[in-house]
């Protein structure tokens, strides 16, 4: 991770992304500002979630052992609130959203954050 990176992965998140890529092909994340599962990053096959002008591409994550970068998108309204944070994608036990690819694995992606300079 470089100093200018806005998003990083824990080793557990990287390992899960390798498994999910083997099963589903290239992946992407979207972090919305909505309710319910909106606080968790959602993982989809790349291109399955349609992004547009109300979304910001924060990072193209490089995962060792995965050929294609994993795009990390966030809704622009959520980015306005989190623009001074570095996001750390982690994995925890427990079932997340039924729409995110990791749901059948019995784990869910989770965002941890820390403040960074503007």
C-alpha cells in the first residue's frame, strides 16, 4: 500500500478475495451510504453493480495471486463524509448481506477506518 492509497486489505480479506476470484472471476466492491447493509462493503462480480456519476472510484486494489485489480467504488455522498479516512477492508465471522459474494462463506467484509491528512 502506498501513502496515497485510500483503501487497503487485511491479509484475511486478500485471501478471501483470492477464493472469490477463483469462483466468480474479476471482482469489485461498492460501499454505499444507505441503510441496512450500506455500512458494509458489498463484493460483486466486476461490472455486475452498475456505477455512475454518483459514485467515486477510490482504488484499484492489487491482490497477490489475482490477475485483475479489484475496483473499490463508493457513493459520492458517502465519500463526502469519509474523505479524510483510510479504509481497511477486513473479514469477520458472521453472515453478511445475501447480495455480497462472501455471504455463503459464513463471513462478511467489514470496513475499519483511520483518519488521514487532507
